[in-house]
C-alpha cells in the first residue's frame, strides 16, 4: 500500500488544526504546507506568518482559530488506520534550528458507541528529530515507544540513531515492523530497537499514522533558514 496517496489523509486532528490550543505557542497544521510532488514525493514545510485554522469550541462545534505559525502535517483517515505489518520510509530531514519533523502513531478512533476508543496513549514514535541547537542535535534522531503522556513522566523506551555526519545531508531509510509479538525499528539497515508485546500499553488495535514537519518554538527557530521535510517513500505491507 502506497501511503503517499493523497486519498489516505486528513490535514488536521478530529478536534482541530491547532496544536496545543490556548497556550502561548500555538501552531496550525496547514494543508498549504503540504506539497504533493509529480515524482510521488511529499514536501512538508513550515512558515512564520498568520494562519487560520480551527478547534472544537466549548459547545462541540468548530470555531476559527488563528496562529502566527504553521506546519505541514498528514493524519491518516479512519478508513486508513493501519495495524500489524511493515512500514518502509525514505526521507530527508530539514536543516534549520527549531525543526521537529516526525513520523508517529496514535489511536484517534472515537469512543463508543461510534468506535472502540483505545485512545492515547500509547504513542509510537517511528522517528522524531529534535533540532534544538546548531550542532549536536543535527547528528541524531529519536525512536521511541511512549507508554503514557511524556509530560507526566511516564516510562518511555527510546533509542537514538547517530551519524558521523549530519542526518540532513543524506536520505534516511527506516523500516518499522509491528506484529502481535513485537515492534522493531531498523534504520539504514541497522536494527535499533525492539519492543515486546508484554510491554505495558503495547497496542493490539489499529492506529492512525501521522507524518509532519514541526517546530519547537522554545528552540528559537531560524525562520530565514526554513527547509522542507521531504518524504520520498512510504509503504505499508500487511
């Protein structure tokens, strides 16, 4: 299954396009920052400029919300929630301070009676790249299994993939496999991490894949150096 098809995706969460609503660091997920290319690749951008999005109001209906920042993001539609199988990605990371691209999974399925409502957590970070400074964080990306919300100091299993040259100078090949027995992360042919099914919160139900560029606003992004997160390949085989 080619996950680069536009029909697989929404451009917002079910509750809105605003990330971290009602904070001083609101960012809008924007379809305008996602560019499907003729060669089949996808470019995810960032922008420091006024953007209009939406969030769910107190009455349960969408309300307009504005931010000064926007990022490109794709959220798997309910019909394209994925489960056990092998996921293969090839991508190139952006090279600017403040960037936070990621490929990850959570369950956004609604609660009963409309759905089975597994909900969050867990969160599976197939990868994240925290470009917090101008040097060291260029050299690694994180692969993580979150058993609970990170802000509550829940247990997290994580590994870092390091290169001797900055990751953004070369394409990355990442294979993530998920079975009833275990999950495995393989980066550029090197097996990096295994999570067994007896790990608390190990998911046994389908989840929504999310692919996004991103910004860590507390990391003082270098807006004049914004580059796209480029996804060349995204395949899923059951």
